[in-house]
C-alpha cells in the first residue's frame, strides 16, 4: 500500500532514535502521511545487534515507541509530543541488520491530555515483524525540555521529501 507523504518531522542531534550526532543512534527519519499517520525509515547497523545478524528487540521497541509518540504531531504540530505511559510490544519475526525497515504509527484514541496509539515494524518483504500499542501523555516541547534544545537541537532534516512510501 502506498502512503502519500505530506511532510517530514523534526529531528535532533543526540536523540537515541533520530539523533544525527549520536554515534550509536538509529538515525531514523519520520514522515507524516495524508492519513495523519507517521512512517519511520531506519536501517539497523551492527551496533544494534542482538543475535548475529539480528537487531536487538529493544531497538524495535524504541522505534515503535518513538513513532507512536510522534503520531500525535500529525494531528497537532511539530512541538506536540507523546510521553510514554504504557507500551506493549509483540515480536513476531526476527528483524535483520543492514536493510531498510519501515515503521508506521497512528493515534487510535485522542482523549484530551492522553492518547492511545498503535504501530507496526515492517520487513523489506512487507511482512510485519513487530507490533506495539501504547498510552501516551501529550506534552509540548516546552514542557519537556528547555528553549536551548528547541532553538539549537530541534530541526528539519536535510534531504528531499518522498512523494510516497510503500508499505
């Protein structure tokens, strides 16, 4: 299924999931769809390994947590984020290293200050490897961090915006 991309989401320098300057980071990029979902693109490297050739399950959980936490941004703005209250992860298949993975997240229930969401991590052949559902508290970046971070470390990524991403 093709998902029409409407914009990319901001990233930061030191975040474990999206950080451009974190040497062990996942360097993930996030895109909003016209259906108000968020798609993440990520390629696991050797430093993300658990068993030989397989990404650590915690990496998959972190990706799903981040994409569901960011899904609220597609409904509000770049400064609205989800802080995790509860996350449940179900592992269905091993996640290989060295291939581009796609993770999609969405809001399933927006209840004011709290929201719920779900997400899936897809293998290159389109099968779902990991599922997650969670509960989050909506917070603005100003409630989470200071103005120095927002001014100096929260930015739009470089590169072209894809028209579509296929899952």
